[in-house]
């Protein structure tokens, strides 16, 4: 076996020295081959249908029974499909609008949006804003950055939002 460079000669010398030390200590060198894995169990898995019956009736969906889904309103007048917030006791909390932000906070928020969103994303965002004061602030920010086209579109969205 030819050793191509000084590093390999040093490496082989180090391996030989370590092997000699291991023999002196009575420790066998670890094999580098991977031991074969034990064979997997051939026992079949227990499927949920094969589980023993617990005595009670099994739950089945109404759809599988052929019934129509009940999509009516509950006693509070809210749709059952509408998301509900739960309080810490498990009861339903009443809807509260988000807290009002002062004008400078709204402006700072909208400046951040303007700087981090693409032109196309800003156009989509204009039509998703549902609070008139937030949209007015957004219009002011757009005008401040000389984005007349987006500001005009935001004015159209504000008009629709306010119903005029």
C-alpha cells in the first residue's frame, strides 16, 4: 500500500499507535461493520375494527346514517358554523371589536405595511381592510409616499366600506 502524502502517513501511524494501546489495555477494537438488524415482527397489527367491543354504542356520523346536516342558528342567534371564542371556563365570549389605535400607531403600522409589501399585495390589502379609520390612515400613508394610483383605489374601497 502506498501512502500518497504526509498527512496520510501521520494518520496511519496514529491508528497503529492507538491499536497498540488498545491491545495493551485489553480492549478489542470496535468493528466498523454494521450488525444486521433483527428481523421485523411478523405478527399482524391489530386494526381498530378488530378491537374488542367496550359495551357502549359506537358513535357514527349522521352523514353515514343518511341524515341531513343541521345548519340552523342556535339559541344565541349565531350560526353554529361561525367560529366562537371560548373563555377560561369553557363558555362562549361575546364578540369585541379590536381596541381602537391612536392615529400615530395606525400610521406607523401602515408605513410598515407599505415598506414590506409588494405593489400587488398592497392592492389586495386595500380591499381587505374593514375599519374605516385604518383605511383613512392607509390613504394618508399612500399619499405621503406619492402612490396616487393606490391612494385612489383605497378611496374607492373606503367609499364602498362607508356605503357611499
